[in-house]
C-alpha cells in the first residue's frame, strides 16, 4: 500500500521554515519589506499590508508568506532592536565603559527612540484590542533582554527572584511605552526616559 501524501504545511509552519532559511532571497525580501516600511513612515503614508507590499515591489501573498500581518512585522523589527540594544548594554556593563545608570539610560533612550521612529507601526499594532498577543510578545522580548542583563548586575539583593524581577520590569516598562505610543501618556521622549529610570529598581542601574 502506497504511503499517503504528507499533509500540506500550514501558512504559519511555512513562515517558521522561511524565517529559519539561510536562503539570501528570503533575507532580501524581508529587508525589502523593512525598507518599504521606513519609506512609508518617512513619507507619512498610512501603513497597511497593501501599501507595504506595493512599496516593496512584492505581492500581498508574498508579504503574508513572511509575516502574518503588521503585528508580526512589528515584533520582527522590535526583536532585532532588542538584540542590538541588549548586546550593546551587556558589553558596556561587562567592560564597565559607562556607569550602571548611564548604561541603563542609554538602553532605555535607544529603545524609546526606536519606538518613536516607528510610531506609526507600533501605535497601530499595540493600540488594537486584537493585538493583545503582540503586546504580550513584546513584553516577553523585553523580559528576555532583562534576564540576559541580570548576571551583569551584581547589586541585586540576595533574595531577589530573577523571574519575578523580569516579569515586573518588562510589564511595567512596555506598559508605559505602549501608553505613550497610544497617546494616553503625553510627554517628550527625554522626560519619558526620566520616568522609566525612576521606575526601574535602583540596583539594576547601579555600578558593579
């Protein structure tokens, strides 16, 4: 008896395969979408899958092969920003190039600037009730970076639980940033960073 044909992959499974692919064509398509996003944001054009696909020179179906929608694109870009900011933060703490407070402020400033630069995308995604999943995913991205930084923060109290700290800090920071993006909290970026610095545990910004 002949083996049955394997079940076709779902679109979500196809995306996971594509994201893990080393094929340079995959990377080029993703970069074309990112560049299209930056072009539309600079021009003040309303963001949609259609406008992004048109600007990137691809079909809507090609966009959906890579991203399920604007929320997944936002998380892709946010993840890359966290990777870059987090790696620099750890290096500064490891080499003690800056003080703990200066390093924490620099990282929070870079994150705030990134969100502000892509405000049209993030506000559109995180303001929508249907995007609660994206908001939770963004919190987990921040939590992952916080976990990576904790070993370089020697001033932590002995009794502190790493998971409790990461859950508290990540939810608080991303919650405030989300409120700022939606316009619920109105202040300039520098004042926002001042507040973030006041709210995170002092020992996380202390020198080793």
